């Protein structure tokens, strides 16, 4: 956590408008819609106008001469073929995102709905929304509780203990679907198993053991033992069953029963595992950006799923002006004037923060596309260049933490797939000829080698190292093993088919 002295300094630094902007910036599109609805409900001065038109669509277009160009983001010599326009008429290249929205409630909406039903303080509700905003499409929490506590400080100018975040997380981990909000596979499986067996995940271990004994379920006790013990769990993951039998002093039949129970659990709790009919079977990701190749030109639009624009009510604006012209206001008139002015300031601040959010997202996306232009043209991962947060920070003028907030939970739909913005960032590697290449390109090559291997004689990490060297990539064995793990590919002996 941040020191108290730094806290004091930063509390004086952030203005309410900045705090409002940072709150909105970190929200994914699913949560932003709900936040706008909440603001409309609590502020009578704020109202919706007509449905959005093509003026709301923001694009990059390399042959446009409109006066709303990328010069607001980059220096003149950086523009090259890029220009951004605000279209006044629908373009034939406009890409509709409607087909990617779920018709029912989304995974995130269901989590937020369950959160609203909890008896939590307003502060804890805010923490809960932040946690849910950092849960990925598979149901896993992608940010540490320490980082979430820091995020809360930055957006609220108030320091909260990590224990309070942990408390709210435990509540969310009790939500449906079972296993959601876990920080890793082991924790998710444990949450699911305990819920399946009616064991409260926050109970004292002694009480849990008593419940297990009462259930007279030996396979449950053994399954929990496997998942709670790091050594046994690693053996289970690596299919070292004989070692488990010896270490745990159990029979093969007992082990099989426990493993069969574990196999009924879902490694991706937000999706269906095929064994039961999950309501999240057909979850759709709502992208924040639509990116496409228009005859050799990369264009994008910021996706605004909220179909109405916001404005300050003209009725209340006129009323405020009338009260302003009254030189000697009575108590009732003064109270009315102050109320309307306060709500109007709040409405203007919210609209300004939304505009600032849209502008910042567009600036970051424009910079990412400019940096990775060849990649976005073709979708060829070999064309993806090493890109760091600081690179985009330097191009946009945004600080690194702002770029990180944009990239962490925002999606881009492209003609070759839908990706988290953070997927476009990668570390740099140097090939044997001294050329700088992206680590993603190497990961792609490792995947290709393993997919085409002889499954009767799968490639060891040492063999992959040798094959990569032949292709110009000189990597250490531990680096290959690390990339293989990140790709979710097991070691050679576990890939072997007899």
C-alpha cells in the first residue's frame, strides 16, 4: 500500500473532475452502461437526448481531410497516412457490433446484480464493483487485492485496508457461477467443490472437517486434501498418480474416486464445462473498439453501447437563470438555486468525464494501431512488434498508469478475432541476426511446433530450443518452458499418446 505521507500529498492533487474521470476510465463497457443509468436516476438535471448518430463514430481514415484529425494526438511528422474523422453520414465501411451482444443479461450484469443484493456499505459496494470489473471472461480475478486497494485510493482519495478488499472478494467468491472470483485454478476448484458439498468457504477449517466427517464422503475429503495441498495439487496437475498413491498412502481406487469428483468441476467457471447447462454457455464479449481493414486502410470506431447522448436539461437551465436574476432571494428560492446549481455542476462534470474517457480511449487505441499498423492490416502475429506501456504513453502524452487502466480490461474486435488491449503488448526478443522481435511471435511458433509434433514422440523443451535456434531464435530452455506454461501446454510426457 501507499505510504501515509504519499497519501496526504496525492489527496491534495486530485480534483473531483479527475477522480470522476479515473472512475469512468477503468470501467469496461458492460459496467459503464450501468454507471450511466445510475447517474441518470440520481441526478434530475441530467437527461438523455436522441439516439446516437454517425457523428458519435470515431475512426481512423488514412485519406480523410476533415479538420478533426490525429494532430490532436500526435505531432505533424507522426501523422503519415493517419487522419481521424467524425462521419456525418453512415459510411459503407461502418462495422456493426450488434451481433456480438448477448440478448440476455451478461455475466458481469449478473455479478453486479448479486453484489447489489448484499448488505454492504456504500464503500464496500464500490470495492465490489472494482473487483467485478477486474474479473476476466473465464471468471478469474486478474488483479491483486493490493492493486485493487490502490485503485480505490486513486479514484476516491481514500485509503482502505487490504483486509477490507479481501472481505468483499470472499463475498463475491460465494456468487454464482461457483468458482468465480478465484485468483488461480486451484482456488477456483476449491470454491466449486466446497459449494458443491455445502461447505462454506469462509468457515473455520475445524468446522469444515466436522462437516466432511458428517457427510461420510471419503472422496470429498480426499479431493479437498488434493486441492488444498500444493504438493498434491502439482502432482495431480502433472498426472503423477503413482507418486500420489505412495505419498498420500491411498489405493488407486480411492484416488480415482477423488479425481473423478474433481473432474466434475469447471476450470473456467464463467463458461459451461459441457457437463451441465450453464446459463453462461453463450457469453458474448462486448468490445470497446471495432477495428477493421478497409481496402488496405486500418480504421476503428469507439463502441458506445449506450444509445443516447447526455445533456443538461434545458428546463432546469432556464430555471437556474431565473433564480440567478432574483437579486434578493428568500430562503426557499436560495435553497432551490443552490440545489439546481449543485446538480447542474455534477451533471456537467459527469458529461465532461465521459467525453474525456472517450477521448482518452480513442487516443490510446489510435496509438496502438499506429504502432502495430502492419499487424492490424493482416492479423499476422509475426507482424506484431514488441510494445510496452511506456511506448503508448510517450505517443499519447498519457501517463503509464492511465494507459494501463485502458489496456487492462478493454476489448477490441478485429477482423481476425476479439482481444484484450493488453494482448497487443509484449516484450522484446532479439533473434540471432540482431533483429528485435515480439515474444508473441515466438509463442506462436512454439504453439505451431507442438501442434504439428508426433504425439507418439512429443517434443521436449530441449528439442524445441534446438528447433527454434534453427529458425533464428536463440532461447534458453527455461524461457521455452515459461512460454509453454503461459500457453497452457503441458510438458512432453503429458502430451504423449500411446
